[in-house]
């Protein structure tokens, strides 16, 4: 018996009695994008980006002051560098800045990459076009934080 992805259930579950009893049972379908809150994703980016504490992405000074939160993403902290005076948020200077996909979709894409899920099943599971998944996985492989900020990034 094959599942919806063409996996042989007998081989997959190794003839386990519990799983044998579940063959043919309609299982609850869950959209994985709804299992993670956007605030958790912002927290994770903050942890990855500034493990030793916040700093300005332009001059790398540690003297920053909080300037509220993003209007569209209330969990996303806005800051201002006390040295260079530039404002930034959690995503400034990362691959996530300026993209139309929500941060939690990027996080699920990264999670699927860690499980070695190929792009086609990933696109199907995340309800994305395969070209978007290709662009996202390519960017994630290159690294989360951009190597250098351009003048266009400074305007954001």
C-alpha cells in the first residue's frame, strides 16, 4: 500500500502492529505553516543574529536604543544605533528583508532543508510555487546574514 507521496507503508512502518492498524484510516491534515507563530520566528532570528546582544548592522556598535515595534509585525523590534543614528529592525541586512514570504514560511523552509526534504514536496507542503522554494533554499544555503550592506539596504 502506498501513501499520497508514493511511500510503501509496509516498508516504511516496518510491519509495526500499530501502524498496520492505521492503514486506510483518514488522518487529520495539518498545514505546517500554522503550527508556528510569527513571534517565535522573530525571536529565533534575534537569537541567531545577535547571540552576544543587539548591535547596529551598519557600524556594528553595541549602543542601540529600542524604537518600538513594526506596524505590520508587532513582534518585530525596531532599534536605532546610538553611534551612526541609523534605524533597523530584526530583519535588516538579512536574506529575509524585503521578501514577500512571511518569516515563518522561511523558518519552515529551513526546517525542511534540515530534514533533507527535496524542493517539490517542500513546495507542496508549504503551498508555494517551486520557483519560490528554489529561491528561498538557495538564499538559505548562502547564509542568513548578508556579507555586506549596500546603499540600497541603508534606505530600508
